[in-house]
C-alpha cells in the first residue's frame, strides 16, 4: 500500500489551507516546512527591500529548516506545496528537500500565487530533490477544491 506525504511551506496561510485540503482528499500525512528561526510577518514582506526574505534571496543565503520528517523513508509519494517567491520555490523549500534521498518516490509540486505562474519552478527545484525526477508542478487557484487537487495528484 502506498503512503503519501503532503509537505508545505506557507507564509500567509494560503498554501497551508491548500495542503490541508490535498492531504485530507488523499488520506495523506501532513508536514509543515518551517524556517529556523521561523519567519515573522515582517520577514516575508517582499515589498521591503530590507526584509529577511529579500536578504536571503539576493544574498543567496541558505535557510535552515526548523525540523524534518523522521520517517521520510516510509513514503512512496511526496507532494510539496509553497507560494511562488522570485519565480520559484522559497529557499527554505530547497533546504527541506536537500535533507532527504527521494530515490524511488513520486514527487509532485503544487504552488499558490496571486499573480505568478508556475514558470520554471520544477526545473529550479529539481537539483535539490536528490534521487527523484519531479513528476509535475502546478499552480492551483486559492479556491481549488481538495477533490480537484486530488485528481491532479492521482494522475502522477
């Protein structure tokens, strides 16, 4: 029997809500990706050039994760969700995926964004997902249903 994980990073709660809907629809486990130290609202205010997210991105800084999945080896499928930042996944998502060997796992990416498209998100995150070829990446609208997301996930 296949075991599924939905891991997500959410700055405003939008991606969290999407991840919860997907996990419920799939009967999957849920894991929140966090930065260490955690981001504050001011840290993710990309309109402020001095915000932490801008310093990390433009300074090409690694962002440590605030924990990990103890039993990653048990999962056959992993879906990773995040908001689009700077045209790709936030750096903390790279740090999360770099902790694991994804060999033999099916990996799918889902993103939230008010205006950004999925673009080259898959290609940019792929080098950080050791051992797996990411099967697909999609940007869902904020009001996507869990069933709609699950239909996408089941096709992978």
